[in-house]
C-alpha cells in the first residue's frame, strides 16, 4: 500500500498511518468524541478478495491501551467468529478500566499487558494460556493469583508490582522457565498467620463433586442442572496432591527466598496433609494419598461410558457343593445311625438300636 493521506472532518479527525500491507494505525485527533467517526479509510493494493478474511490473516497484535474500556466482549466475539483470535500473539489492554475479563478467545497469546486497570482477581481462563511468556498485571488491585498458575508453563516474565498481594500460590514454584518476578510495592507478609482449621467437614455436595472430578467421570451438561454444572467448573486444585476441592480447604504457608524477595508461598490443601515443615518433607516420600486424581479402570473392553443406566454385569457365581453326609436315615423317622456303624453292626450280627417311641 502506498503512502496514505490523512483527512480531518469538522467534528472528528482520523489519521491513517502507514499500513505496510498488514497494519493500519488509527489515531484520534485533538477533538475527542465518545464514538470514533471514521470517515476515511484507505486499504488499497492489499490483493484480497474478502475484506474480513483478507485483513484478518495479517493480524497478530491488538493494542487497545490508554482508553476507558470496561468490556470488549463484542470485539472478541467478532474476532473469534472470523477465526482470527487463534493467531493473536500480543494483546495490550493496559491503562483501561477493566475489573473483569475473559481470555478464552486467545489461546496462543505470547505477551499480555493488563497493567493499570482495576482487576481484583485474574480471570480463571488465564491459566489456559500455556504459551504465554510475558504477563504484566502491575498497578491493579489483585489480592491473589490462581492456584493453578503452574499450568502457564512457558511463563518467563511476571510483573506484579503495586498490587495488594501478601503471598503467592505455592504452584508458582513449578514454573520452570520463570526468570523475572517483580513484586515492588506489594505488602508481602514476613511471617505466617496463625493456623486455622476448617470449622466443618466438606458438604455432601462437595464430596460428591470431588469424586466425579478425582476419578474423571464424564458428566453431560445436558443431563444436570445449570447450577450443578457451574459448581463443577469452579473446581480448584490442591497444591500438594493435585486433587480437587471447592469451598472447603486448609491453608498452610512456606517461606522461600526468590531473588531479592522473601516470599510466603500459600499451600491450599484439600485436606490437612501436613501441618509442619517436617511433616511436609516426610509426606513427599510417601505414596500418593487417596485424595489424588485416580482414573477409574475400564469396566469392559468396549467403549461404553463409565456412567450407565444398565445394571452392572456381575460374574455368575457357582453354587457351592455341599460335602456328602455320613448320616443315613433308617425307615423309622426317629432312628439314625452312621453308615460305618451300620456296616460294622451287620458284620458282627449286632442288633440295631432303635429309639423307643
């Protein structure tokens, strides 16, 4: 595409910068407006037959920083509908007003910039970004990080400056490639708070859900109520045994030195696996507890589902054979002798004793 020209209207002005055949930069003029009124857009000499698919195949980065955005769900849906979201590698949403966010649409992100927003928790879907290398969430209101952050195994740089974090999840120690960790101006604790035990046992609902998740039993969303489906999706992972838990868990702390920081690593346990550092180390060398994930063995050689409405096919048991008795009844209903005694008496011409009536 050749050199572009900028046009400025009476009310709104838009400057179209060099596109280089793949990128068009739009800059709003000094006159601000609530809606960008684009009056001139030159996209010549791109050699595309379909505008949406033609432009989308070049799209790699999205920069929406320094706005006042609170929700961009419609934009994300549009990108997904045109099958563009999977090719986005860099996403910059910094300096906006996001308090919540969904990142299900960008599975192949390499860099994500969310600094200078109003996030209190990170979206649960962020742990699905297994290829993400850089995450910047500085200057937010974060009070915790996801317990399964270890799933972001490619993470190299993690910027957490100026948040309300007092500790980090223990799973962060499993990030093998993490090289840069910034926690400036975070109120990190220097000693563990008093240990508290859960006030009650897990509910029957949670125990049932734990069994389903622990054994990988498939459950169709169409066969259960919506609230049950949402409950199953809210599952958390124990940082010790990787078993599931929901609202009932036990918290333990372990302190480590990471660079210039003395960090409290928070262990969220599905049960009281250990309550001291000595017991924690000892438990590492013990067999996996019963709370760890355990796939159920196949019930048959066929591909039948684990949950079935048909009765179980138990093996047929043989009727046990009774030992032969050595007792023989005589013609009289009240008289009985053993076979051996009968033969011995017959041989000796003895009289058979009969019970008197």
